[in-house]
């Protein structure tokens, strides 16, 4: 993962920029709206930057402790 940011401004909400191929990031997604928002953001970032992300909601977690795993595949 990259550590140095070259642009000024606030810290990004999601770490998509810093992910290398086969990196996995786990993000909290307590509501179904959060799941949809995170998946949509990963998809849009991938389309704009020529990357592919796979999103998976962890089936062993539910409700407020639900987590989503995002993997960069290309």
C-alpha cells in the first residue's frame, strides 16, 4: 500500500487509491444502505482509474457489526 499522499486536502474516506492487487480492506457497513454505498463507490473508483474491485459482505456478521470486505483484483 502507498503511504505518501501527493495532493493536499482531506484524507480519503476509502483506501481504494492505496490498494495494490490482491489487497483486502475491511470496512464497517452496519446498514444495507452502507453496503450499497461502499460497493457503488468501489465500482465508480475502479471505472475511473482502470481497476477492478470485488465487494463481499461477511455472512458471519450482522446488524451493527456487519463488515464488508473489498478486494482489488486487477
